[in-house]
């Protein structure tokens, strides 16, 4: 792509500090994108495809922010875009396989449209075997970077424009947090806000600590400043993001608890709703329960992954709580906040899981009565301690247990969700209904959805809705 090189003076000083350096590269990349536009005869387009969790979704907003700033326009279909980026997840093997499958298809498109660029980033790229495989068998990929240097995106794109080869930049870890870079929100009225990065828990099945690095908390002032800006820009609901928000602030120069941070955020005028995820049961404090109970803004929803109901398995998982401790915590939460909605994550088929262990999981589901639960089949992740544990559970046994668990979870969930029938609740209107455009869809504080007659101008507003009828996992309602 050297032929497209714009005339940028060599004597120009490249800033060494961030984010100034990235703003410099944004300007530089703009020139390359303009040249590309002249070459292909239309404004270049991008498509960012996101796999995995909320953390990745937030990262993708940062990618989109940069791409728009440098002159790309958004394109919905990846096969039509001039720049396709997969922001990958590797938490389970199937997340991984999907990326390879889609890359194969993209290669066929690129053969017809050679100026197309393909970028890969996110958690999968932090695994050395993945990058080796890409280098060997996926030479058509243009740009590969990881989770730690995503803030360098503008610089990396510029590097790709200036080179003829695959650009790969992966960092093992970082203690750096770069603030104040552009980002583009998917919704104008709600936003995710990172409060910390990485994870130090090393649950024995989980790859996240290896691909997201050590735990780092953002400075509370930077978090509050970001939320204030978001609110000034129309945001009414925020979701605070971290792999384990309950250990927020422990490694700050001036340590601060998550509950204290929430109280600071609560003071922000104009902010209506606060959500957060994920909470690790071992670190959920009574202080936090108290703050949630007294808050006017924190939503009545807690995602509290249990993973297993068996104390024996929890020990092998390195979760650092027992079945009894978890149930006791749930009891304390429900006593303090009776209308709280609880959701969870459960893994079936962890190595060594016996029928008795699985019965403990069924038991905890029956006792807690979750509003909903994400159930996962254990997936072996190379490099984690569980991958080399003995007694991996045979597939047929795992599937049979998984089906039993799912049936129970769904039965309970339908019962738990229906208790709100007849109530009038506040909902944040999120969208026009996909199937019926006379309806809009709103989210209650407890995270349940309700569809009710309304117009698009309600989107982003909080309104009172009467819950007429529960339809299993959602409601039909009318404005009160
Ligand atoms: N930090 C969060 C979870 C992040 S990963 C927490 O601790 O709750 C999201 C979920 O994926 C986990 O809660 C777990 O249930 C599931 N998960 C993680 N690794 C897995 C694996 N190897 N196999 C199956 N499910 C897994
Ligand atoms: Fe993975 Fe455990 Fe960290 Fe969650 S807390 S990201 S499950 S290691
Ligand atoms: Fe997946 Fe990475 Fe999130 S592995 S679940 S995208 S932190």
C-alpha cells in the first residue's frame, strides 16, 4: 500500500505521551483513508463484529470511535465492508471456532475485493497458539492486536497503511490505563463504563486472567468524569464493568471500596440508573448490600455467578466459597432487598463432577430461584489448571445433566418472572419492537423486558408501565 502514502513531513514530532500520541495518529490515518477513498471511489466502510462479553462490547465502541474519527462509515454487512474487524472471545472453545469459520468466508470475499482489510483483536489474540495458526494459515489477515494495546488502534492502522505485510502487535500484559480516547456508543441513552480491567482470581477453568492480564482499577475521578460527560450527552443508565467489580479499588494508591465508588456515582445529577457486573460472591460485602438497599439509582438486579452448587467442585474451581456460604450470602441479600432479581452463571461437567455434585447444583438452583441463569458446558481451555485435571466428564453424561439443569432453570425462571403481573413499574424504553412497530420495548430495574404500545420518541426515556401479562420471560404492558 506504499503507493497510497500521503505527503506527511518527516520532521514532524510524534508525541510520546498518551493519549496525545493516538490523536496524532488519528490525523495521520485520516490522510490514508482519504487516499483510499480516492482510490476506490466511495467513502471506505467498516464493520466491527463483537464476540464475548460486555467488556468486549465496550472495547468495540472504542474501535468504532476511532474508525469514524479517521473517516470510515459504518456498514452492517461484513462482506460489503472495506475494513472488517473481529473482536474475539476465547472463554469457551466454540467461541474460538466461530471466528475461524467466519474468517474462511471472508477470505473468499477478499479475493474478489483485494483492497479489503481484515483486523483481529480481543482475547483470542492473547493466545500464542492462535497467532501462530493465523500467521501460518490465514495470511490474508492484515492486522492483529490484543487486549492490552487496543488504545493504540489508530497507530496500528497507520502502521498497516504504511506496510505491505500483516501487522502483529501483541503485548503480554500491561499496567497502563489510557484515558480520554474517542469512543462511539451503540445506544445514546445507556453505556457501559469500565471501572477495572483484568482479573486476579484464576478460577481453575477460566482463561480470562491469562488473556486480560492482572487486575487494574481506574482512578475513581476518571470514572466519575467519564460518567458526567456521558450524562451531559444524554445517557441515563450506566453499566459499570469489571470481571470482579467487588474487588474494585484494592490496588489504587488511595484504596477505595466498590461500595464507596457506587456512592460517589450515585451523586451524579441526571444519572438515573446504575447497573454493574460481574460480582464475585467471595468479595460481595455487607457494605455493598447496604448501599444497594439504600440507593435510589442502583438497579434491583445482581448477577452472582455460582458456577457449581457442590462445595467439592467449587474448591477445585478455586472459587473460594462453599455452597453454604453462597446460600447464606443470597439469604442476606434477599432479606435486605426483597425485590432483588438474582441471575447467575453455571458450568456443567467440570472435571470430576459426580452425579452427587450435580445434584448440589440442582439444589442450589431450587433454593435460590434465579430470575435467569446462563448455563454452560465446561470447555477445556489449554493452559488452565482444570485442563489437566483427571476425570474429565464424558460428553453424554454432561449433555444429559445440562438438559436437566436447563429445564429446571427455565421452569423456575418462568415462575419467578411472573410475580410482577399487575404491578406498575418504571422502565427505560430501549427500542421499537422488532416484530411489531406499534410497540416499544422497555427494561425494568430488575432487567426484565416489557413490550407496550408507544412511539419511537419514547426511546431513552423512563416511563411508568402497567404489567398486564407475563409471557414467560417478558411482559406485555400498557403505559400507566
Ligand atoms: N468474571 C466473571 C465471568 C467471566 S466469564 C465471573 O467471575 O463471574 C463468563 C462465564 O463464562 C463464567 O461465569 C463461567 O460460567 C463461564 N466460563 C468461563 N470459563 C469457562 C469454561 N472453561 N467452560 C465453560 N464455561 C466457562
Ligand atoms: Fe474467570 Fe474467575 Fe476471573 Fe471470572 S473471576 S474472569 S470466572 S478467573
Ligand atoms: Fe470472552 Fe474475553 Fe470476555 S474471553 S468472555 S471476551 S473477557
